[in-house]
């Protein structure tokens, strides 16, 4: 598992062979979450002006099983998101940390201030 994804999973303890260590830090879940309700997969990229993570395109399957690893982009401030739906032009707009972006075949919506915690 890449270190970024491991740290984003906010472990409460880590077992190394026979010893268990407990981190002394708390990770805050500040992110952009993207849900795809369209009939086809979408390609999503989020700039990386704040936070960490890759700004390249990621594919989010249509109406798929959403998970923390597949649907979140760790960011800490304003970013630009670009979404490309299959066979359609891409659209670009600004998002903030803790925005939840919903994508359908003929529309998209942004709900601000959604706190999502990895369970």
C-alpha cells in the first residue's frame, strides 16, 4: 500500500512483527469526495495546490461501490476539479476542502462542508 494511502487510512495502531506501536498524531480528513451516478465511468483530476496526492486523472466507475480509497482526493484548500464524462466534453470548476461532488449524466452538484471520516 502506498504511504499516502496508508496514512490517509488513519490507523489507530500498527503491528510490526511482534510489536505494536500507536501513532501520536491525528490525521484530519480534509478532502474532496466525488460520487459518480452517471451511466458511464468518469475521469477526474483535482489540482494539488494544498494537501497531498496526485493531480493526474483517476477513473471513477459508474454507480460503483464507493470507498474512501477510490473516491476521495486529500486536499486542504481551494482547488480546481476537471471531470470528463465518456464521449462528452470535460467541465472544470473550483472546489474547496470537504466538498462532495455528485456527477450524473446531464448534471453535477457540489455540496460544501461535508465531513467524511474513514471508518
